[in-house]
C-alpha cells in the first residue's frame, strides 16, 4: 500500500528567495544561486548549517553545477543532488526536498533552481522523424492555439488577453523579467512568431534563481521559526504522459490527471483554490490548464478571463507572479519560484500583488517529455 | 521515379509512411522495435506496417521565425490524424497558408534544395 505526502509527517515551506529573473547577462550562475539561497535563509531566519540536504534544479548548466555554488555558503558536507526534469526541474527538486523531510530522513531541506540561457542539447533516440526539427515549442503551441480557437469558437484576441493579465501582474513583481503593463494592442502587435502567436504571448527564457527551504514541525520548534509564516505542503503529485486518444492535447490531459490526484490528496476541490501558479509559457496554455484543473468546463476559460475572475482580487488569482509570460522562465528556477509566490500570497505578504484572503494555492508545471508536477500549499 | 528520397526509412516513393503495428493492436509511426508505448511488447511483436498517407488535418500553423537559418521561413506545419491511427506533425506543401481543420490530407513528395525528394502533406484533390 503506497502512501501520499500527506500521510507522512507534515512539511512546511519556511523560507523563500530569488535572484530576479532577467535577460541573459554576464552574471555568473553562482551569484544568481547564492543570492536566492541567502534570501531564503534570511526569510526563514535560520543559518545555512541548519540545512541538512540540498536539491539543485538546473537544466542548462551542464554536469555538477551545485557544489561550486553551494561551497560559498560554507561547505557543511550536506548531501547534494542535481535534478533535471526540463521545465519541471524546479518542481521536481521541491518535491524531493518535501519527500525527504516528510519521511524523516531530514528536518530541513533546500530546493534551489538556477539556470543561464544555454543551448538545449538532447541526445538522439536513434529514431528518425519527418520534420520535428522544424517544430519549435512555440510552433507546437501555435498549433494548439489554432485547435483551441477552432474547437471553441474563440478569437485569437481573446486568447491573447491571458498575456495582458500576466504582464499586468508581472509589472508589480520586482523579481519578474518583464515588468511592464501591456495593452491588448501591444500584445497583439510585433512580428508574428508562428500563427497568431506574438513575442509578448510567449515566455522570454532568461536567467535567474529561486530557492525554497522546507522543514518539519520538529525543526520549526528547534530553530525558533515563526510558525505563522510556515506554509503547509498539503499535496505533491507527479505523473508522466500516457497514450491518449488521437487529437487530445497531451499537456492538458496530463494536467487533468495529475491535478485530480493532487486535489484528492489535499482533500479539496478546484473551487477551493485562491491562487494558481501554472505553466503559461504560451497564452493558450493558461486556458487549457485552468479548464483541466477544473475551474470551468472546457472552452469556457475566456469567459472567466474577460470577467476578471482570474485577476488578483478575482475568484482565483491565476499567475499573480506574472507567470512564465511576464515573470519569466529560466527553466531550473521556475517551479520553485511558483512555490515562493504562493508562499508570499498565503502569508499575506505579496504587497501590491496580494490576493486578499488567500488560503490555498496550487503550483503546476509541465515539462517536455511530457511530465507534470502539481503541489498544493495551505496556510496554517 | 529515380530521385533519391531524403528519409527512405520513413516513407516510400509512392508517399506511403513506414509505420509499425504491435501485437496488441497499437499502430505507430515511425517503425521501431524498442518497445510498444501502450503495452511494452518489443522486438518481433512489433512488425512493419505501411500506412496509407491519407488523413485529416487537425491543425496547421504558418511559422514566421525559426532558429535554424538553413530552414527558410515562412513554412507551414500541419498536424494530421492518419487514417491508420497515428498523429503526425510535419511540413505542408504550401509554405504560407493555414488550412481548415477537418480537411482531408494526403502525402506528396516534393523536391528539396539538394535534389532529393521529401514528404509533405497537402489537401486531397477534389474528386
């Protein structure tokens, strides 16, 4: 009989931190990473030697990037592993840290994501393909955009409103790569990338870092951490793609399967969610995912969007950080940055981005493969 | 037809696709014997199956920007549900026109810059 995270001892997020996401620069990744970790330690009000294990999420830095970074915090000898899981690398590292604390193998664990924008290298499987080299990620999502618009009779302008909302949120986030409000005209302007997709509807992959420290109740007491600032990890679920009926979008179906398990584990319904941070690398994804998470029936997402139900202060604030479109998507950090945003929101400490009364948040990532990770966080 | 095919392991000079079929019934493209994505059978349980090259368009998009400068833009990518079951995504013959979902599609071989023939999809000619 397997058990869920919630069946094990409780795990709490006690500290979060970032190096702001930004356009590619000369800043060494070590600077990015230690900045985020030191901010998370300060947020938890604990010292580095209290951290008993570390999971370093990175997809683009090559082999063994962690130790040359972590040694500058003091080489305590803590166990260290690297996690690569495409866009979900950070979410995966966070899950591993939670599992380690929940199991009792550690009292305090760190998940840190750090990346620079380096070329992606994927080994050939040995199978040839018709023209996969011509299908970039934005082309994959442009195909899905056209399918969505056709199937549900939705205009490209309405799909682009996702970006207007997320740029508006990102403009209020000091850690966001894009911090400028955009009108619908601006979002629709600029040269087309593929189909109706414009650059402001696509994530700007850049660089940055995010860190989250998780701890047990024992550690919270022993280290004198303020329990009112500790956010419970109420569910953690991971799945990978199966074979779906022809024509179904695998990212959307996989999201539905994974979220259903996570909501059941946390014993809540989609309607209970106050905050969702999800993988909006491209505008149409946000509609797919809110529908498959269960906020509304398929094809109805645009109505929620236009009614303001997904705004900060609406029914459920979706991507209050700005999401991947505005906050950015430096790959390794992204899933951990979502946990950080939800933690701030559930503490009531998100400043001008605060969604009033937020109690429950959900973090969602998909990664090439495809894999899907969902975490549910609740305030005490 | 004497011209050389660009990817002869994937299609024939008549525009058929070289797929496979598992003993469990799952039809896939391209042919491989690593293992079946549905049931995990492998090796001789996976046998070659020639797919007809006909299908229905699910979606298409005109690509205006592409990182590989060797691939001239615009070009159009289509997602086609083959009559035999698998979904394939590849180039359409017409480089700058989206086609309505639901359109019947058929493979066509077109000349590439290096003189080989490569497979594309185009709307099936009206009878």
